[in-house]
C-alpha cells in the first residue's frame, strides 16, 4: 500500500510540475506580437473627417466604449460620457468585461504606436492581452490609412475622468486569451468600383459577422452558418437574437432589394429619443441602427452586394423571445 501511495504521489507531483510548466510557458511566451511601431498620427482635416465617419457609423469605437441608454430604441450612447467606458459585456461562465476609457484621461500618455498595437494586435500598453470582444482580428486587417484615421479621431475626444471596473476572466479563459493576439496584417482598401470586394471590406470593418454569425460554446464560428443569425444577447435587459442576414428568401434577406436594405438603415437617421414602454423594451435591440444609419448609401449598398454572395442558410430566428 505504501508503495502504491508513493507512486501515486510521484504521478501527482509530475502532473503539477507539467501544469506549472505549461502555465509558465503561456505567461512567458504569450502574447506573441511585435513591439509597438514608431508611428505618428497627424490630425489633418481630411484624416479627422474620415476617422469621425468610420468611428461614428462603421467601426463603432465610441459605440462600445460609451455607456448606452437601454430605455431608448437601439441603446443610443450617452453623449456626455463619450468614450469614457464602463459598459459591461457578459461572457457567461467565462467572465465579464467592461469597455475601457479611451478618452485622453486614460490613454493620453500612450504613444500612437501603443494605441495602434492595442487596437490592431490586441495587446495593451502594459502587455496585457485583450479579449477579442475588442475586435482587433478585424481591425488588424483594415487599411492602414483607415485605421490611422480612426485613431487620430479618437485622440480628439474630450478627456473624461472616471474609474472602470477591472475585467474578470475565469480559468481557462484567463490563459487562453494570452494566445489570441496576433500581429496586424493590414490590407489595402478595395476600390468601390469592385462592389463585392469593397462590400466585404466594409462588412468586416462594421463587424457584421461578429453578431450575426452563430458561435459554439468556445466562441468559434459554426461552420456553414456565416451570417445565419440566432446569437443571443442580453444587453437590453431582455433576450434578443441576431437576425439571419444570408440571402435565404424565406428566413433571411433574400427577398430584399438593395433599395429596401439601404432604406431600412436610413429610416433611423433621425431617430426618436422617446423613452420606451415596458412592452417596447422587450423588443429593443443592441443593433446600433442609429449609428449605422449614418453610413453612406454607397457603403450600405456595397455591404448588401457582399451579403448577396453568401450561401443562403435556412434559419428562422425568433428575434424577441421575451416579447411572446
């Protein structure tokens, strides 16, 4: 019996040593991205105008990094808190995140290279790996001039002081997150004349797939289900499911014309700020309609053209299950 216990003790000790070694390796070797680049983001008028357009209506930096008012349709941001962070994002059993303060009060001392690395490669100034809810895998593929425009605009936000709660990432996600950041690989922006290629670029920049493509319990996209909808969100206080935006004629947007698609967005360009009733709140949505409504008709048309190239997926989504 003593011999068996000794062998068992040795095995346990070896397992502990291997586990500690693995954790040590993850802590030492990751995140594995290059150091911040030496870059200067000159705030030229053209760059700031492009950056404001992309921020306000496409990539949505301040949409995520500002607290939203869920008593109103589509959760408009609270303008007095623009960029100050604090909006919570639940990851279920994996933990909870809080959008960081991106005003100069928090990142004013960062170099432009440090800011660019965080947004495009997923590593903060102090080396902390960012969870990919911050969509650096997409932003790292954006054209460099577009990303520079966005970052230059973010630099112009009014400084707002205020604490943001720290994130909580539970095991094993606190270790897995270290392996996710990767070096940015910016791609040129396609010509708008190539409507489908340009639409793919805009669709990726606007993060459409992040909400409209269902994922498994490990956060990986389900094969063959791109843009098929069904992902559930709780930000509004009630369950909301993303729509199917594949070209399926019955359960997706296959019967929509380009004009109908564009007009759906443009219909929210001058939104009502009325407080929603309890019944209306059960059908509220985290989809930032009022922000995307400011996209140009050309950019929205290109997104439509790209979505029409996707395989149609039959998936009938009950959008607002708590309203039934």
